[in-house]
């Protein structure tokens, strides 16, 4: 084995590790985005259920008042 072959082998191994690391980072980012979108869906569901509960307990006027206060949050 010559010096050039050793250098090429080392560079190939480093680029393979770098490619695997990059792939892992991209997959991790995709999983994080999936979790965030799940949380957004749960927050929307929570808001909907809260307004429905408010409507059942307090009536339509209470819902109107709550909706009118949203810009102040």
C-alpha cells in the first residue's frame, strides 16, 4: 500500500462517517418537526374543547366575550 492509497482510504472513511452523521441529523430534524406538528394539533384540539365547554357552561355570550379578548392575549 502506498501513501496515496492510505490517504484515499482515510478520506473515504471520513466522508462515509460524515455522510452517516449528516443523514442522522436530517432524520433527527424530521422527527422533531413531526413532534412539533403533533403538539400543534393537540393545542388546537384543546382550544376547541375549551371553547365548546365555555359555550356549554357560560352560554353564547361567554364565547363571544372570550373570542373578542383573543387579540389582547
